[in-house]
């Protein structure tokens, strides 16, 4: 026996201090160590509050990767203790592995990734209980008619009442209730808070699927029954019934007692989706997006971790919700650029959703009318099971699409709409139907200059032109939000009233429409004009009810909406996205144009799409009008393959920014010089970033290109480690799989 056993009772041994690593929401490489106070229970995944310097921050107790940063030989007694442990279930092992994976893949600080999973409890106190009353019986000293009514009600039903609920039901004042409680007729109890959303029932209504939909749904449900990870891609034209098909995958998952996550790019605007879901399942899904109130966020978050919320429909950030038992992810409009987050942690929620499903060993379903090249390639290689829905459901038909060659049918002087398009609008509104004019440009004109001296209005802190917003009488920077009143005189030559607007924005198109159709009801749908999400929702509902003849809109109107009376879609500038030199430009333009024209003809009415273009021979335009997406994608895929561009090669972009141009450029050059020599990986640049100046910061970009199986992360880590020390105002943004390159 060793001596400590003998003398343990004689000498007071110091209490053992337990030390745990905690990921804090800061851009640091790993966890910090904290002491666990006696009596506090924490385990890996526990959400805790810890002191960091003078602040208190919310973090997560960690284990495994990213956890061991406590220096060896550290004296635990010197560590600061955890302040408090939140009363919520710990993040699961699956969730912790996912956070570690995303941090390693995106080369982001793990604490910033973990932060996305625990954003809501930052505001969480203990869940507030509702104060309720239980009827105990007995007789009050004095019986008034009001008291009689209360006691009859309370005695008649053996349910707990809330104080105000009972007063309201009995038609008495609160003081009557309080008087009875004081005399012992009621006792105060605590009721659990009401659920956030009711439980969706998989068999609330019968499935609405037939023909090819049914086969498709059965195939997907089959792989859900088989269990484990699987990935399916539903490739079906707009209105083909893809939603109805994936509803069956959701129903099957609910039957198996698992939770479901539906990712949607514009969830805040798609109230009609929530209603459709409710029609099928008898309850709405929980919503998750940036427009929720903090209180609601908290409730949904708690419902998700405890398992009370069974289905969440959310924006990309919902991917980091710590579900109790997630069993299926749907990514609707999987090609949508809105899935890419380009802030702090740069990630593509579509790609990370596949990773989450793989780690959790459950199925994922990607959905699109125009799947991304990446997903198509995964379909071709057999990694995804692609299913097709080639036609619209029922008697709805896709719109007839025609190009308007703007060289042959030019608009009137000063206008932007071809006479062909104007005639089509006239015909449409004569029939009492709706026309949509799409232009993805806010404001009045993208460029304003002085007719006399040629002065252009540029943002003082960005390398971008100021855009005139005539409805608000402002010129604005679309990069940083800088705005000033539209000047009356040119700041350079002083000439009055000589400003000319170059090119169209939606406001200018609205002016032109007004001139041609003064009696039509016109709505301009542009985020800056509508302000709040609520306003946007109301306007979209008004359009769906037929309360507008002509809608002029940016991409706000492109996604997911169902406007029954919309029979004409006119694209003001089909070439707009093509000329920016980005290899994804053709794909993006094809997707956007398909989606916007897909707003027309959702009911049985005959519908048209007219696309104004100066490049009618362009493969995108040809693919759109011929309806042959296959040939277009085949070409895109083979071009990417030849150039070893994603998904046949890998890319990363590093943007180095600083307060001075020289600092940014020098640092970028230093990084380039520090790049290790690795076959199959090369560095391009540095060159001025596509936006060379943003908010006063100068930006240089390095592009790293690697072969498909190259260790991009290892390469970048080595480059950053051997590169110049980051000092002064220098910042580096690292984007793995950038959207544009
Ligand atoms: P997508 O998601 O492909 O755009 P939707 O699922 O929204 O298509 O379906 C388009 C329209 O057809 C919707 O109004 C939907 O309610 C209807 N629909 C789809 N499938 C059926 C079905 N099997 N029975 C009845 N209506 C259906
Ligand atoms: Zn600016």
C-alpha cells in the first residue's frame, strides 16, 4: 500500500481540479482551458459561459480535434473557472465532429464554427415558465356573481388555467382571481412553456403524387428505408412537382421518428411554402432565418435541441442547428448562390449539408430545376442518385420562350424596352393577366456622369460607382451602403442639371413602363424600396392575388413564388451576368434566366417569356430557347474538365486587405513567395481583387489552383505558416471553393 492511502485522512489533500477545453467564439486556433467549479456538471458539448479577459463569452466544452491546447505542466489552480453551464442538452458527438470537419475544411477557427451552432443560447436564461393556477375547490367567504362565474368555470374543467386566461374566460377582472387565490381556492403552479410549433403528422393528408412523381418518391423513400447515408438529386423543371416528391421523403423520416431540415435560399419570403407544408402535415415547420426575433430564435433553437421541433425550414445558417436526432436534409434550389456564406466562416451550405449527412449517416436530397455543374457531375459519376421530372404537373405548361434580338428591334430613343416586348405587355394586361419585367439591378441607373466634364460619381471608400436611386433622391454605393443626396451641380465643373444617367435600373424601367401604360397597376419589387421583409411578403402576396398588372423586379421575384396570373416574363437584359469574366457566368445566367422565366404559366394559362439580348447566338440563350439544357451542361462540363476547374480541380482564393495599397500588395507577395513547391498545385497572382477597394481597404487576391485530389488545406496552411507575419491593418480572407474565380 502506498503512503498516501495511510496519511490521506491525516493531511488535507487539495481538491482535484478538473480542467476542460472550451471553444470560445474568437478567431483563435483552438480551445482555451478552464477549471470546472465543484458541483458543476459539464461534458463534451455542454454550452457554457466563460471569462475571456474582461468579457464573458458563450462557448462549448470540447473534446477530440481542436481540444488540446492546454500547455503541458499547466497549474490547474491558476485557471479561471467556468462561470455557468447552460441548462440545455450538450451538442452531440455528431455535431461536434461536424464542427471540427467544417473548421478543418474551410481553415476557419473552430470556435467561430462552433459559434454558429450555439448562437441562440447567447440570449438564453432558464426557459421562462408560465405562471398558472390550479383549482383546489372550497368556498370563498363571500360569493359574488363574478366569483361564482369563476368557480363554475374552474370547477367544470380539470385543466390548469393561466391567471389572465381564466379572468378573460369568466369575464372578470384580475383582482377577482387574485382574491380567490388569496383565500386558497387556487394554488399557483408553473406550467411548461407552450410548444413553438405543433408536431407535423406524416399521414395528416394522403400524399399527392402520381405517375413519374410516384416512381421518383418511391425510389427516394426506398433509400431512406434502407438506412444510412445516401444522396439523391431531384432534377425537375419548375412546377414539375418536386416539392410534393420530397414531402414524401419528409413523411417517411417523420414516421421513423427522426427530425428533418429543409434548406431554402429565400425562406423569409416564401410564406406559401410554409402553408403548403401545413396543408400536407397539419402543422408548420419551425422557421430559421435572420429575420426572426431573438425570442423566437431562442425558442426554435431550444425546440431543435430538445427534439420538440421535428421539422425546420431554414436559410443556410440552419445547417448548424444542433438537432437532437436529425434524419434527413433537403436542399431546395441547391444551385442557388445564396447558399454560400462569405463572412467570417466561408462555406457553401449545400456542400456542407452533404458532409453533415455523411457524418450523421442519414440521407440527403438535393433539389433543383437547374442543378449546379458540381451536382450534375456527382450525378454522372454515380455519387448522387439523379431522378428526373421533365414536365410541369397537370395542365400547366412551361412558357414559350423567345429571344428578342435588340440589334434588330431596338427600343425607342432613351428607352430600354423593345417595341416587341411593349406589345406583348399590352396584350397580356388587356387579358387581365400579369407581366413581370426582370432586371437584376436596383436603383435608377448604374452609372451617373456629368454631361459637360464627364465626371463620374464614385464611392469615396470603394472602387465602385455610385448608383442613382431617383425614388429616394440619393446616390448610393452598393458595396458599402454609402449614400448622399443626388447633387444638383457637378462637383467637378459646377455645371447645374447636367447629370446623365447611363443604363437602366428597375426604377428607370418603371418610369418607361409608366409612360407606355399610365393606367396599369405597377409594382416595383426591389429590396431597397420595400425595406422590411414583412413589406416584401405583403407585396408578393398582393401580386399573387392579382393586385398588380405589371411587376418590375430584381431577383427578389425570381425565386420560388407562385403567381397564378403571371403569363408574361420579359427579361430586360439577358446578357447582364455574362460579361464579368467569371467561368461560372454562363452557368449562373442560365440558372437565373430559367428560374425567372419559370415564374410564368404556373396555372393552365398559355404563357410566354421574352428575352432581350444582344447575343442571340450565345450558348446560354440558345439553351434557354431550345429548352435543351442537356447540351449546354455537357459543354460546360467538358470545358471545366479541360481546364481542370471545379469540380475537376480545386480552387481557393486568398484576399489580402490592408489600409494601404502597398501593405496589401506586399503581404500578398510575401505569401506567394512562401508557397511550398507541390506538384499539381499552383498559385496565381497576386493581382488586384475584383473589388480592389472596399470600405477604404485595399484588396489583393491570390488564387490557388490544385488538381482534384491535391491537399489544398495542407498547402494553404504551410503557405500561411511560412508567410510574412500578419501585422498592422493586414487581414486575410480565405475562401475554399470560391463562388467566382
Ligand atoms: P416544383 O417544386 O417542381 O416547382 P411543385 O411541387 O411546387 O413543383 O408543384 C407545382 C404545382 O403542382 C403546385 O401547385 C402543386 O401543388 C401542384 N402539384 C404537384 N404535384 C401534384 C399532385 N400530385 N397532385 C396535385 N397537385 C400537384
Ligand atoms: Zn462604398
